[in-house]
């Protein structure tokens, strides 16, 4: 796999950093998640392929253990508020001094500088600060966040993984590590570059929810079908729009022009009335194999069984029987080989990892009895 041999120390966090760690793990990196001690349950549902060490960083011995792990690793990924790592004596200066090849990835909401750097926040705040949230939502409604996909995952976890891969590539030439300051505000904004850079085209001149791709255009929207399901319509180009009109059984001559903004509400009502006359499966049969850009809106538990996704193996089933997306993109020679076994229990790998990183058994026992580290076993499933 592409990242085979890369060792990552991931400090346990909420959502973006776990996703970043899972991407690295899916593509072959060895990811060791450092959890707190005395936690009953891992919060990480993105733990595929990771190992867990339970370590109390509030003790000087715990800090020393983490340092030793980082000295022998390629990447440390930290998801805390600015200043937390420095307060622990684990800031980049300390760690890079001991391991100049270390890539020190800091994944935060607001970045390592600026007046908000130390403020708490979540996806919705970062999305709001990026400028993008103001554009998301239906006409005459307030802005709404599309789950926590944009800032936490696209602009956060994924962007940080990209930064790590860039730093690894650069290190292969310079031999040096570096610090990655991944701000979710900036990552989200960057993902949304199109919004800024296409403004001169007049694509976003109208209020929220009344433009081409923000649910303003009737040919770029979803429609309810007679069985309460939905179809997604993305028929932007005239040649594809013609096929939409044909599939709906409408007479193009009796409709207003596609790009007549003032007629969009009426056109939307016409499309809605027609879509409501057939079931989703019927519409799928009509539009499959055409270029009308019309597809069913699949619920999560149906996405994996759609013929197209099944043919490509786009979703996988793990040892627990849970279905989730296959890692993307697909590399031809060195594709991801995601681990299918269960997620680690907090502290499950403490002993084995410490042994591997050169801690002698007596030292491990002492750390255990001092409560600096914890070893836990997976509970048997009855
Ligand atoms: C699924 C839910 C997640 C929702 C995601 C949400 C929408 C997001 O947007 S996540 C993005 C959040 N932002 C960031 O990550 C930006 C960077 N980070 C921060 O800004 C901050 O970390 C913070 C604001 C997110 C949190 O601030 P906090 O004050 O708590 O922490 P920090 O200042 O960073 O300091 C950390 C302190 O911790 C110490 N530490 C760290 N590691 C160790 C260690 N090993 N040992 C000892 N100490 C350690 C460190 O030293 C710092 O100490 P100091 O403060 O003294 O300096 C999920 C959201 C809630 C989940 C549920 C909930 O947790 C309850 C259940 C728990 C159970 O286990 C599982 C089920 C739950 C229901 C759980 C389910 C889901 O996971 C959630 C709903």
C-alpha cells in the first residue's frame, strides 16, 4: 500500500482527526491512537485499522512515553486547542528537536494564530467563518450546515491528510519534517474556492437558494416521487436538459426557456407535479441509460446495493457486518486495503506497542501500576 511503513501517532480527538488517521491507515500507514486512561468507551467511530494505547498525558511519565513514541514515528497528529500540546511539554519545538524528520500535524478549527485560535468551536462555526455557510440553504430560509461534512471532514480531516502526504513527499527529498497548521476554516474555504473564483461569471449574484447550484434552479434540485422517495436532477447543460424534459414526458415548446430565472418557480412546480406521478423505481428505469443526469436519492442503507455501486465494490462490509464506504480514490498498483476486523478497544494495544517501541517489561509494569498507562481487553461478544 502507498503508505506502508509510515508510522502515525494520533492523539484521540472528536471527528476530523480520527478521519485523517483512518485515511492514513486505509492506505497502509500504521496508526497508533493515543487515548486517555479511565475512559469507558472510545469516541472514535473512524478507527478502522488503528491500534490503541491508553496513556495519561497529565503525568510527566506519560509525557515521556509519548515523546518516545513520537521520536520513533513519522507523524504526530494532534487535535487539541492551540497551546494544549505546549502546556504538556509536547510542542513541535520539543518534538522536532528530538526527531527532526517528524511531521507534526495540528488540526484545529481556527489555526495556530489569529484572535480565535484558542476558542472552542465545531464544524458549524468553522463553516460560518469560512464564508460558505452564508451560501447554503433554501430561498428565504436561514443558512444550514450540511451535516459536519464540509469543515470537519473535507476541509479538516481530508485536507490534513493531504498536508501530511505532501510533507512526506517533501521529506523524501529534504530529509526534514515540518509543522502542518491545518485550520478547518481555511480548509473549508479552500474546498469552496469555486464559490469565490466563479463569482465573476455571475453564478452567485442572486440571494441564497436562488442560484444555479444552490437549489435555485429547477433543473438542479430534488423531487419527491409518488412513494415518498426522491430523485436528484442535475440537468444543467442544454443537451442534458432536453433529455430531462423528454424523460418527464413534457413538451419543450410549452415550457419557458431553461435559463429564464423569473420562470424558475413555475418550472419547478411543473417538475414537482410530474415527478409525483411515478414511483422512484419507475423514474430510475426511465432515466437509467440516458444523459438526463437524473438519479435516485439513495438512503445510506441502499447505496451499497445499487447495481452501479455493487459492480464497482464501492462499499465494504466489515467483520461486524457493518457497511461503510471503500477508501477512495482507487490506486491501480497500490490500492488501499482497509482492515475489516473490529475497531480497537481503548488501551488494547498498550503493552504490545510499548514493547515494540523499546520499553522493557519492568518499565511497562511500573507504568501500569502507577496508572500512567492502561491495558484493556476486548469484551467477549455473547
Ligand atoms: C460525533 C460527535 C462529534 C461531533 C463533531 C463536531 C460536530 C465537530 O465539529 S468536531 C471538531 C471540533 N473542533 C476541533 O477539533 C478543533 C480543535 N480542537 C478544539 O478546539 C478543542 O479540542 C475542542 C473545542 C474540540 C474541545 O475542547 P476541550 O476544552 O474539551 O479540549 P482541549 O482544549 O483541546 O484540551 C484537551 C485537554 O485534554 C487533555 N488530554 C488530551 N489527551 C489526554 C490524555 N491522553 N491524557 C490526559 N489528558 C489528555 C489535554 O491535556 C487538555 O487538557 P487541558 O484542558 O487541561 O489543557 C461526538 C461529540 C460528543 C460525543 C459523545 C460524548 O462524548 C458522550 C459519549 C461518549 C462515549 O464514549 C461515546 C458516546 C458519546 C455519546 C459520544 C458520541 C459521539 O462521539 C459524540 C456525540
